[in-house]
């Protein structure tokens, strides 16, 4: 594989859990829904971009590092070729998009509404400087803005960097390979290792305390807000009749993200609304989680999970 697997962003995983556990009458609910929608669209654009590499054919070796993070820089993708490095800024935005060199703004007009957004050209300018510094200014670094939504209409005036639709990426890369054909060649794998070793460790997302009580229960993965009940070894949804043995794992993931990384039998029963202590013990034991004994009670350490990842 030429591409390192892209993980779902920690903030999206957190926001999905918070949305699932927020009562729909809370004033925060519509804002959270919009935040999750925007982050999901962003990630869908990035995943769509990644998939396109599977069909890209060139005789040149190359590697792609998705979501490259170093100090205060977050780059959607770093594409390493023997004679150049392309930094990609991915935008999954629909509507009419204008980028202007003079105002340094990205303006989106959709359904009669016009909003300003962060200018990807300025983001790339910063990133290019960082990558040039890391490679001692020896290899050309090129910033490319890629729009993944094929319905967006781009109007770009006097922007020095390449601003393209995703479908134009193979042509743009082939042109760059041709342009730098006679330039000094570097070892792609060595460069890739250099970037991976200096990448900042992923920072855990530290959210603000939640100012309202969270919804409890084990939710049906297919029906929003339908609480499942546990009987005869299965969680059962009264609405759609789905039965699942491990539906409580998603509740545990939510607990880890929103409440704490460890859970006692009592806390588990409270959060999942499971009445039976014996069943709770059985389910917690079966999870295979590590435990810590605090003298007062046994706590299970909930591991990091991403059970809402639809790619699995
Ligand atoms: Zn259901």
C-alpha cells in the first residue's frame, strides 16, 4: 500500500458520542448536530481523496501520509515523490466557491447564503515553509488545494497555488512528475520515515465538562433514541427487533469519551440501565478489559474504540 491508513479524528468520535447522549430538547442539540455534520463531511472528503490513490498509476514510486501533524501544523495529506513533495489541503464543500488573491478569503455561496471560510492558500503557505525546513530546502514542495465535492463550482483569481477538483489530481501529479523529471531524486521511503518519526504524537481530545445530564441506556445502532433491553444473552431493540450480543460496547465507548476511562459494576448498571448485577458482571468479564482494584470496588479499564466507524 502506498498510503498509510487514515484514522477518524478524535474530535469527531467525541462529538458523535456527545450527540448520541444529548437529549434532543437541549439547546446544544442543533449546534452539535451541525458540528457532527461538518466534521463527517470533512472526513468523508478525506476518505474519498484516499480512495482515489488506489487508481492512480505512475511508474514513479510514491507514498502518501494522511493527516500529517507536526507542531501547530495539520496537513490533510503529504504526498512524497522522488523529485517533489505535494501537500494537499482537502475541502469537501459544495456550492459556488470563490478564492481571491487580494482579499485572501475563501467565500462560499449556497442557497442564497454567503459565508467566509479559512483560506486554504494561506494554510498551505505555512505548511510549505515547515516541510521545506524539515527537508533542508533540498526538494521542491508544492501545495495543492483539492475540492472533493464534484458539484462545487470554483472561481479562482490570481492564486499562485494549484486549486483543483479531485478528478484533476492524476493530471496535476503527472504534470508535476514531468516538470521535475530532471531534478535530483530522493529516496521516497527514507523521506517517508523521516516525516513519520518527526510527526507529533496524537493529542488526546480534552473536552469541556458537560453541563447537563447525559442520556443513559444501550441504544439500538439502527434506531436513534431506541433503548435496548437485555434478556437471554442478547440486547434487544423493541422498535426494530434487532438483537445484538455486544451492543453495550458502544455504551462503554461513550462512557469512556464522556465520563471516564474506568467503570465499576454499579456505574455500568447505571449507565446502561441494566438491572441485574449478575448480568453486568458477566458482560464486563466477557469484555476482557483490564481491571484495577481500588479496595472499594473493581474498576474495568475501557480501551479506546471507534465503533461508529462505518468503514469497518
Ligand atoms: Zn432498533
